[in-house]
C-alpha cells in the first residue's frame, strides 16, 4: 500500500511539476520582470494604502517594476506552511517556527544575495540568523521582527505596568482589587507552551531549561502543568488579532500576551491600553521573505525582496505593524515610525527575545526533546481542560 | 406489396451521424454507458477516491520521534482517539450536535406549523423570505454579529440590565459547564449561535412534511374526542416525524462538522472540525486528522440508517 501511495504521489508530482525546473540552485542573474508576484503574508505586512493611505509600499513598487502584487494573508505559521505546500505562490513572510519547516520540506529555494544590493544594509544580528540560514546557505531576506509583549489595560492596573508574566499564569488580585480570573488571555497556538517554559526558566531554575523551544519530558510536563493553571483563568484563547482587540474592548479582558500591532491599533483608538516587557523576557517572531521552490515569477520576486529591504519600506511597514525593521537605517528619519519607534518596539531588546523556532526531537541543548506535533496535541488537551 | 416492403423496412441512413444515431438506437445500453461514464468517473474517482485515500491515511501512524508518517497498517491511531483529551472532543461535539438538533426541532415545529397551516398568500411569501433571508448573508458576518450581541459589554447584557434581569444572566453564567465569564465565552453562546445558523435547515423540511398532513385527519381526531394534546401526540407528530428527522440530519451533521462557530464563540475548547484542522494543518499529523474525520462519518452512517428505518426518506 505504501508503494501505491508513493507511486500515486510521484505521479501527481511529476504531472504538476513537469513545467517547473528543479530549482535548488539559486538564481544566477536577474531578467526582466514577469509582470506579477504573489505573496503569502501576515495581515498588515503588505499594505497598498487601502486601510490608511499613508501606509502604502506596494503602489510605488508596481509602478517602478510593473510587477503586479497579489497578497494572500494567513493567520498562523501553520497556514503559511499549508499554503506554500499547496503551491502557486512566489513569496512568503515566514516566521521562525515555519521557515525551517519550509526549508526541510524543500518548499523554498536558496537565494543569491548578490542579486539583492540592499542585503548588506541588513542588521548584522539577522544576516545569518539560524531561522533562515542552513549550512551557510541563505533561504530568504529578513523582513520584520518583534516581541510578543504583555498587553494590559491601564485602568485595571492603575497605570502601573505589571512586572511579571505571573498575571497571565497564576491567579492573583490585580491592582483594581478584582481577581484576574476570566480577565486574561493566552495565544491559542501550541507555540505558547514556549512562553510557559520561559516563565519557568526564571522561576524554577532547578528544571534546567536552557531554551524554551527545547524541552525534555520533565520540563515539558512542568510547562503543561503551568498552562493547566492558566486554563482556569482564561475564558477564551486568542487566535485572531482583531478578535483579541474586540475581547479587550467588549469582554473585559485586561491582560494578555500580544503583538505590538494590537497595542498600536488600540492606542490609536484612545483605548486605555499599554504594553510592557516583563522581567522573564519575552518570546518573539522574526520573519523572513522566502522564495517558493517552484516560483513562476522569480525575477519579480527578487525585485520585491530588494524593495522590501529599502529603508523607507522597512520603516513604514514597521510603523504599521508595530515591529522592528531588519534594516537599522530605517530607524532614523522615517516620518511614520519616528526616531523613537524602533526603541519602543524593542530594537535594543534583541538579546532578551527568544525567537520562535519549531521544536524538534533532536535538539542541541539536551539531545532529545519533545517534538512539535506533541506540543500540538497536548496543547489541545490543556485547552480542553485535561 | 412492393410498397409495403419499402415502408416497413427503412434503408439505413447514410452519413456518419446518421449511422451513429442508428447504432445507438439499436444498442441503447452503449448509449447509456457513454452518458453515465463521465459522472460516474467523477463520483468514483474524485469523490469516493479522495474519501478512500482519507480513510486509508487513518490506518497509518505518526512516528513519535521524528514526526514522520509511518506507512504501515495499524490501529494505533484509532486507539489515540480514545485517550481522554481526544475522546472529550468527540463527546463534546456529539453532545452539542444532539442538543442543538433537539432544541432546533422544538423551536422550528411551531414556526413550521404556523407557516404550513395558517400563513396564506402574501404572508406565506414573507414567511419564506424571513426563513431564507439569513441564508443569503455571509455566515461569518452573522457569527461576528452574534459575538457582539453576546459579549460581556454587548447588546444582550445592556438589554438585560435595562430590565433589571442581570442577576438571571449571572446566575446562569456561574453554572459549572454551560457558564463562563460571558455568554460569548461559554457553551451557551456556542449553542445559541448554532441554533440560529442552522434553523432554516430545520424549519423547511418540517414545513414540507406538515403540508402533506391532510387537514381532515386532524378534524377526525377532534371529532372522535381527542383533545389537542392527544391529536398532536397520536396524529400530527407521527406524520411530521419524517420531516423532523430530515431536518435533524442537516442540523446534526452540520454541527458535527462545523469549525468556525466554536472558534469565534465559545471557550476555546475544540470541536471535531477544529481538531481535524489543528492536527492536519498545524501538527502535520494526517493519520490522526483522518481518524477524527472518520468519527462523524460513522456517526452519520448510523444516524442515517436509523432515519431510514423511521421513513425519513420516503418523501424524497
């Protein structure tokens, strides 16, 4: 039966890919644009001024290169991987918990950094980051990065920023005199187990956790126990940024791990919302623009990668999404981001951020770790009250 | 004489199309085969084929260490369905589907009865529009609207506060299973939205079955001394039962498979559809996702078998 399945798969693949060259070698030189490029991106990553006309970094690119940009937004890393597996897209803005999966699955191709003049302007801390560089080969250009901050309601906390992630992990009385039960949220992706592990790193050093993405059975069990306590406090886990905003406005939620994106949007609406970096440190994401292995429009894709690294685009996009640009030059003189924007979004805290990675069974720090698919099924169990 | 032979045995038609038409006329089975092959291929390959491939996947397993799929026949994946956290998902979904179906039937029956017996002319049209209208707008818009209605600081809470009935809502929300910190974060909310969204699928079949109940049977029941409750119990309900069952097939199966409503409204505890999505899309654990998919297929198979015995398909 295995053979039958294999031959069916092989047949389908050969039918689908007969036209596409097997492109494991990076492109040698750029040709003329193909007239279009399609990108899988996070919501808010590729803006053409439709939401706010000041935030537009697509129109100019289309005018300059005559490559028409189409965007498919995805809400989770896993959706991105699924979309790229499906095929038909040129680029993806993959986070660290997706990028290595894409590389391992041969869904993306190496890139030739010589064809991207702005490559040398990229932040040195990111140029060879392990989430897009495998054995010295680059699989994409860094786009934006940022922290998962602790967002809180300033009225409930009486204007004082919570110092620890404790407010979302353990029952306690908030400064407004009421319990945090039913008033906190957590991310509903299994990657949230890493936040629990990071909290334990600071509060239970005897567990010996070195990286929140590399957990052995005991450390993993301790993280799950912590999350079971959290379940009793959380009414609903958040999945969609807009629904989280709605929950903060209409459901009385006062604290949650979140992205600067939600914080900035709500502050723009004059809601009593602020964010902070708790003492345990934070997890974060760092996204890479990656090129699909069977991209139909590689020239336009390279042009987009070059365009995405220009200081103007980096600054605008970082301002819109509440992220940090991958090109330090963008931090100065951008009207939308302002000169304080980079610092506010976490530019100086790079070392304090544990960037999202896919947990694998063969891990560096201790040989054998709990792999990601168990994170998924166990997190389902925790949310289900087990 | 010669004239008769000329007209009774016609000469074969000439030309390719004429000959082809003669051929099909003489061999109707071949024509039938030719006509039926494309749709049967579609049904067989695209529909049943993919279903079969899915079922096949559920007999494989995932290697715990590497996360790769192990292509050997095993029932281990089905055994995983029985571990408490997965079995909870199945139980939760089936229970919700059963309750939604039951409640939809209770609410839909009087509406359908009114529409079938009393609504006439213009009112009948307005009624049809009223039932169908929710189906015309986007499913997502309706769910988001309900999220706002049920939210802690939403319309319903405001309305109840005006009526000084907030204590009632709070008492309900403090109940252990159905409660939560607000209606939109509780099973009660999920239940209400499910009922709202699937209601037309229950009303229409019941109405169709009620319209086929002859009015004189009800009059006869009254003539023989049956009170309204008895008439309902022994005449109307048994005759409408096939319609109720037909409607319940819709509401039950739709609730079993839905994964959007419980994600937006509810306490984040997974339903079968969400579990399939998470296992397949997130974990890459296709065998377990496939095994989860088999559960509603089996449940619906049993359900349809029982429905058939009750005569739900007699009116098709």
